[in-house]
């Protein structure tokens, strides 16, 4: 099977025939990995990353489980200073 590289906006594009995509199980909007090796290009389907819960994301952000974090408590109101600029209150 052959294809031709064509201009696509400011880049170059390659249309992959539908029978080839169907045979590989690649569909529109699937993520693929492109690798170059000397005179060839390899296109490989990438599995979708697993959805992370909010707790998993916060644990990754803080570097430790949420139950090990110290709660931050504000004592009363916080003074953020006077108005600056053209704010309307």
C-alpha cells in the first residue's frame, strides 16, 4: 500500500487508508506515537491514560497522602490590602 506526503497548512500530511486503520484498530482522535529510525517512521497506537481521582492528583501534588497533611486554618479574616486600580465594590 502506498501513500503520498501532501501539504497540510504549514506542515506536511499523510492520509492513512481506512482499511489499514481498521485492521490496526486505530480510530479518529486516537493518540499515536511516532518514531523515526533512519529511513522509516513507525506509528504505534497509545493506550489512553487512566483517569485519576482528585485524591490521587492531590497526593501526587503534595507528595504524601491527604490524611498525612496538616490542616491550614485561618484565624479570622485575612486583610488583603486596599483596593488598587479601578475595582468597583
